[in-house]
C-alpha cells in the first residue's frame, strides 16, 4: 500500500473522530493541515525517501486509529476504561 493512501486514511480517521465526538469535523485549519500532511507524504513517497514516507504514514495512521478506540468502544456499548462494572462494597 502506498504511503499516500495510508496518509489519506489517517486524515479521514481524524476527521471521523472529530465528527463522532461532536467537535467541528472540518474547518479551514483542519483542511489545510490535512492537505499539507498528505502532500508532504506524497512528495516523499517516491524514490529513495519512500521508506521514510511509509514510516511516517504508518505512524500517523496508528495515532489516528488509537484516537478512534474510545469512540468505537462507546459505539459498541463497552466501557473504554477497562472497568468490569462490578459492584463495590
């Protein structure tokens, strides 16, 4: 998979996370930052710098996916804190 595709997926996950948490999903700042990040990775995604681009794209994707874990846990109806839900005495 190309690093540019991974970066597009990471930006999409970031926007989806903001939408799911009732924040402003797309603003001028977010759009410019996302496009800039995708363009930087796209320019690096050729020739000798391709492994660097893939590494950065994977890091951004992992970070975006990690931020989505509580949102997905809440949507599934499971507690994201890891508590068992038992009673205390």
